[in-house]
């Protein structure tokens, strides 16, 4: 999102994280802005019974943590690495100073926050009064249209069934059963446990 060269010039450091590392907790102070050079990070809440609510999956070249810096300074989610990652991180004070110095960053950050809000409203609308198949079909269609979490070379869905369940509120068993039915209806293919969608998208 933000040119990595600019972040490094303004004092960002490069750190490596292994899979399963927590970068920050929900309700913790926002002391850094983060931007992925490679890897994946998921942003989630955890309910009192241990269930995970998955809000977003951050991919390479995307940033996260700016919302909390610009708001109250407290994170609303927990950030966990889904794979080994290389991350640029810059202090919140330097991030704010950089925003003040470069006007174009305001538009970049505003556009990102707007996209995330739009997707969140889409998800809220989607999960009300829809069948599991409608929920999955519309979600996969949206992700493919946005070229996010669907491999643009092989058309593989880059989310696990558990992550789909955490994102939609459906049970994993419901996800599995629904996907098997969608495969029978030729709406997707399941090969060695991996989900592939048609090259022209999913209906």
C-alpha cells in the first residue's frame, strides 16, 4: 500500500515472524503501523467460548493497524500470522508524521478503510436471510472479483474451510457439506482437499 522505500526512509524496521505469532492483541495500544512484504496475517476477535470471528486476511503488500492509530489508539482485533512473514513496522508517531508530510497517503489510507468498511457491510448483509450455498457463492464471487484470496493463476480459493466458517458464522460441517453439493452442481472443484473455482467465476 505505502511504498516500502518510503517506510524504510522514515524509520520502519523489517521483522520476521513465524506462523502463529500474535503481532498485537485486541484492546492493546496501537504503537505501530504494519505492512506485509510477504506472508499472510489474519485479523480476528475471539469469543469467550474460544470461537474465532475472522474479519480480514491481510496479504503481501497490504498494511494494517492504521485504523487504531487514527482512532482511539486501541486495536479492535487480534493480528495473527497465518504463515511465515516479513513485515515492515513503523511507530505510530512516525506514521502520523508521515501522513502529515505526504498528502497522498491520506487518500491511500482512506481508500483502504473505505474498502474494508464496504466489505464488512457486504458480509453483514450476506449472512442475514441467506442459505449456506448463497453465502459461500456470493462470498467467493466477491473475493474473485476483488482478486483477493483467490489465486489468479490456478483459481484456488486461498481460505480453509475453518476460515470460511470463522468468516461467515457457519459451522465447518455446514461449509463442507455445502461445498460438496456445489461440486456436484459443477459450481466448483475440490481436488485433494483444495477448492478451485471455474476460470470464469462462480455463479
